[in-house]
C-alpha cells in the first residue's frame, strides 16, 4: 500500500481511504510574535507597526490598536479552524486521530485534541493511554467481500 506523508496544507483538495492525524496536541493558536500592522483596509499597506505585546498589556493601548490585536487573534483562530476542518475531511473511509494522554480527565487546553474530545461528547478519562474516545461507522470497511 502506498503511504503519503504531508502537511495539512498539502492535503487540501485531496481525498484518501485512510487518514491518520498524529499531532493535534499543539496549541490551536501559536503564540504571536513580531510586529502587528495597523491598516486602514486589508488591501492597504500598514500605516503603523507595533511590536507584539502580551494580552495583559492590550488595555494600555489606544482602542484602534486593541482592535488590531484582537483581529489578528481572530484571524489566527479562523485559520486554525479551517486547517482542522481540512484535516478531518480528507478521509473517505477511515480517520484515525492519535493524541497523547491529557493532563486532566476532561482536557481544558486550547488544542485541537481537546476540542475534538468535547465535540464528540467524550466521557472517557483523557488521561488514560491507549483508549478510543469515539468511533463511528463500519470498522470492517476494508474487509474482503
């Protein structure tokens, strides 16, 4: 059987009989760094730049900068949700999501694995290794007729 290893970006528009997602334990939104650009419109160049500062310091900024930082977080979150959607919808027959045991019985982290745990109404102790959180469909889809 042919195995292809690729990023989620590379998988856009493709389908596979089986998809294995092994790394959904990272933060949904990576810590922002660098600079933030203040723009009058999305297609315009920034009229000002500000070094990224932590969320606790945002109230010290003028309103337009606070909005700018919030919009940046919203954009990153939307992008993460779109990538998760792409990852979860590439499988025709079988989707396997492999996650590390959580630190809490019901994960509270801001990760795709925690989101999936709660979205599937899972009641399994997420700290236990080698457990199936959720199953749906025909587990013998690949059996010979």
